[in-house]
């Protein structure tokens, strides 16, 4: 994999990662405020959990895009 291809995949799939991050951040933030539940959060942090899920979605979309190009 060349650096140009990696850059292309990063840019092409960034919207998915950002969208999932924002969605999880809003959803879990609302859940934590309304009910006070911290079950299922990484280290009890909404931001850390949203960052991990967003990063996983970003990498997953990069792999899907890469397989689609082959």
C-alpha cells in the first residue's frame, strides 16, 4: 500500500468516522445525563467511548473501501 493510497482512504472514509463519533457522543451523553448510567463506557468516559467507536468505524470503512477498489 502506497502513501498516496493510504491518504486517499483516510480522506474518503473520514466522514464516516466523524459522523459515528458525533452520533455516539450525543447519544451516550444524553443517556448519561438523563439516567446517570455509565454501564458500557470505556473508563466511565463518554468522550473516550465515542472516540474509540468513531476510530473503529473509520478503520472499518477504510478496509471496506480498499476491498472495493481491488
